[in-house]
């Protein structure tokens, strides 16, 4: 009889299933914070244009978080493709990762409302940091406990570690830029997200992002 903590393929499949559901909900929630201007406050074309332009911070943070969710979804899906089985501890680490995915709509809303404040940038960065930390911990645990698929070579193992660490280092640089101005920090992080999402083939950028 299989024990509850014993690694299994079924355990891995359950993690994949709940992951897609949490990401879908998070992607929906971040766009719901972009609300249509109140009809009673708009009486002309110019007022509607001004009201739409006032939503610029929310569109900016929506783009930022959409890219963040895209990058982490691809990252975890790549890990799931390399992990052959899972146990209760690995599932717990993945649930911790999903907890911070579920928190992203809050940090996105906070950043949109307080775009000019450094604390809002730091809170958003801490959300990214915890996402990276839990993703790294999941990969480390699977690696140390023989849950990686047998055909995964040492170079691939190292690449997964490097990619997470490099991304976190770049986002930390971005967060530090808020000491100059929060908008510079957000712009840098957004640029990094775009580079990761585009998955460039140039050797220089590939070395930069892993």
C-alpha cells in the first residue's frame, strides 16, 4: 500500500491542476481593478478622455503583473515538465508558491494606487521575491529527493537554478532603483519582464536572464 508521503505521479498531476486554476483567477482579478469611469462623472468627450488617462497607472501595473504571472506560469510549467512525481512536502511548497500568486492582485492594486511611494514598490518586489524563493525551494526539494525525471541532465538542473537566481537579482536591482524614483524602478522591472516574456535569442540577453 502506498503511504501518504510517498512520491507519486498522481500527486504531481494534482499540483498541475490546481496551479492552472489559481493562475486563471489571479489573471482575472488583476484586470478587474481597471474600472470603467463613472458615467455620472463624465459629461463630454474631453472629460471621458481625462478619465481614461487617469487610469494610466492601473494599465501600467496591469501590464506589469500580467507579464509577471505569464513568466511564473511558464516557469512552473517548465518545472512540472521536468519533475516526474511529487509528495506531500513538494505539494506544500507549491501551495506556498500559489499563495503568493494569489497575493499578486493585492500588491498590484497597492502599486497602482500609490505609484509614487517607495513602500508600494517594495511590497510588490517582496511579492516577486517570495514567488522566486518558493519556486526555487520546490525545485531544490524535488532535486534533492529524486523526483526529477531520469532524462534531465545536470546542465538543465543548473539552468533552472540559474534562471531563478538571475531573475531575482535583476528584480532586486529594479527595486533598489526606487531610492532614486519609484517610476524608474517600475520601468526597469517592466523592461525585465518584457525581456523574459519575449525569450530573446541573442547571446548577450540570454546570458543576462539565464
